[in-house]
C-alpha cells in the first residue's frame, strides 16, 4: 500500500518536474548570444559596487580585472565598501586606490555607528549607492573576475535594449574535486534557468555577483525598503520590486563576454550555509510571483519524497528499486537541460553527474527546510 502511494506521488511530481525542465530547455535553446556591435560608442556611466568582508585573498584580483576593462576610465567608478573586515581587505583596496583615481573605499563601520542588522550586505550596497555618481549601478562580489569586455557588453545592451535592470551570467571555478564539481553543476543549472526564464517572459532569478540597474530606479522603488530585514535577497528580491514597476524592462544579458567567474564555497559546511541563505528568501515570492513559488514547491516536494522513500526498504525491497528508477529518470531529464547550458559556458560536461544525485537530493531538502525554519552562519555572523 505504502509503495503504491509513494509511486503515485512520485509519478505526479516527476511529470510536473520533467515538463518544467524540458520547457526551460526549449526556452534556453531559443536564446541567441548577444554580440557587441562594432558601431556602438561607449556612453553609459557605471558605478561598480563591491561589498567586501574579509576578502583579502581575492579583492586584488577582482579589482585588477575591473581596472583592465576595455572601457573608458572616465565612465567608470569603483566603490568598495568594507563590511567590518578584520583582515587586509582595506589595505589592499588602498593600494589600488593610490594608482587609480576612480576607486573609492567606504567602511561600513563608519556608516552604521554601532547599528546591529540582519542584512549587512544590503546596507553596504545601499550606503555605497549613496556615494555613487554613475547613472547605472553594477554589483559584483569581491571574489569575482570579469572579462575585459564585461562593461562594454553591459553598455551595448543598455543602449540597444533600454532596460532598467539587467542580470548577467556567473560561473563557478572548478578544480575537479567532488565539492567544486557539485557546486559548479548546480550553479550552472541555476544560471541556465535564469536565462531560460527571461526568454519565456517571466524573469525570476538573478545573482548579485553580476547585475546592473539604473540608480534612479533603485531610489524610485525605495531601494531595499520592505526587504531589508531579510538576510539575503539583495539581488532577486530587488529585481522583483523593480519588475513590478517595469515589467517589460527587466532583462538578461546572454553574452559570453559578460560572464564573471567566482569561487565556490571551500567546504561542505560553507556550501550548505550559502544555500540555506539563498533558500531563506524563497517564500518571499509567494505573494509576488505565484509561478516561481509553485516551481520551488514542486522541486522541493519531489526531492523530499525521494529523500524519505529509501526508508521504505525496511518494509520491502521494492522501495529501493523504485527509488533507483525515479532517480535515474530525474538524472536523464536534468542532463537534457544541463548539456546545452554547459555548452554556453564552454565547459566540458562532467559525466559522473549521476553519482551526485544523492548529494543533490539531500542538499535541496536540508537547505530548503533550514532556509525556512532555521538559522545559518555566514561571514562570521549568525543570521536568522
């Protein structure tokens, strides 16, 4: 009886999941990578905001990739806002600042006057925007590396498409280890979903490591007001606010030149804390975008059912065979979507993808649950 119930539930959930993923695949394959026209003359003024907390290991490479951009220096300013770092982050920024007039350093500790927050990153970005002189804000992370035509791609896209908010692709580096390979494939798939959803007309995902928006629009929607108590969401929740005012002016820059590379989490513990942080904002879409929330629920229920189903082997061995069958079907559908996404990022597909399924199922269930009901440790802080 229980086996029949599980199989019926899994069948319904899997069919829904397969339909969604295959639709994403269809929408992704319809995309054409954006190429910068030779006739475009750079004209957009950018303020690049980099929140940094104990990023001494990476901030130098990040700034170097930005100052080497194939874009006029007088159209760019770089604002690093140091979020209570206890390492040499500020000292390294100061060294760059001495050589490049368009780099600014702000220390969040001086801005807050002892105020205790749940979302320091949003406050850091908000304060930095207050100092920004560019018409467009670009946010990235202190451990990111940008390609030389990154800003040129943004400028051309903005001139041709006239958006108010632009998300762009991010990719993890990968040294071939189990931990980094798992993160790379998982994150790459999320980027594929982001690009596909744009083509379908319901942009619902983005990443703060690579996005841009008009400064005046940020103030028009009152910035992070209303979402400033949520630890995460400086990207997706802000995009959601802007999309409500400008439903046809939120876009995705589908360009290989616009890709920024970032580092995955160094340990399984930090990886789960990152994903719990991301999951903590999921239910914020419930009242704003029912399609997005419904997909999130579908994904969670499918993985939760697969998570508990192996316990049925204590009653009968057929639970195991059914579980293996559905895991195999799930893998096939996910690979059908992941392969073209991997091709866009010029990455060889990792063929031991099926072996990662048990980890994927566990991480979806655990991070989803704790994102809703738990707390997590992030950047040396306990966050609710």
